[in-house]
């Protein structure tokens, strides 16, 4: 298979790569999905749970966070 020339490998001017969109967020999310939901990192979610600012429940082997709790946390963070 031939290699592409560098000029073809450059991004097209004005074209943006869209962020992945999840059509409907689940009611309970693991830490990684919750981090994507509020645009934070896994470690931020984990630290919020450990500090008691966010509640988590164990479903099977995974720790999950409620979407309602994430929305409430987001509103509290906006108000501060």
C-alpha cells in the first residue's frame, strides 16, 4: 500500500473533528463515563467520591454515579 503524501495528511482548513456524542446518557455511569459527562477526568470523579461531595454505588464490580447526582454537583459548582 503506498504511503500518503504529507500534503494529503494535513487536516482540511475549516474542518473540525466533532466530539463523540452519546445519544442518551445512562441513569448510572461508571467513573470513566461520568468523567466524560461533565468533561472532567477519572481522577476528579474518584476524588469527589472519596471526599464525600459525590455519592457512588456499587453495581456488580463497578462503582457507579447517578446522573442526577452529577447534575446536582454541576449546578453547585456553577453557583460557587
